[in-house]
């Protein structure tokens, strides 16, 4: 599960070459490996992923944080944005 996801996002032969640019490059595979190992340890089937929601940084207004000294660090447009998928992993 984790290896397949990693290979879909990064060229395994050249790990510095992204197929899809993404943050969480190590956190997501680590979490998936941890879930898989935990399921095996408990004698359970591997968890099943259920999509819950999908959002992007383009969908909402800018958070009103400028008065705290926090400002955007880059332009927000159709060429530069963040996608945030929400998944639930459940045991069958």
C-alpha cells in the first residue's frame, strides 16, 4: 500500500524526481506502513481507505491573520495551490 503510493508520486529509481509534487512525502508512507504493521500485529486485515473530503487552498478566503504578522508566503493561483484530501482508514 505505502510502496505503491510512493511509486505513484516519486520515481523509485530517482527519488529526487517527483511524478507529482507533494508534501507529506515521508509522513504519509510512514503512517500507511504503521497502520499496516499495527493491523498485522493485531491479526487484522489491512485497513481500508475511505475518502471523506477534498479541498484546496483556492476554495476559501484568506485567513484573517495579517494583524498577527502572518502573511501569505507565495502567490495563490491556479498554478500554485495546496490540495488537502481527508481519508479515514477503517478495519473491516
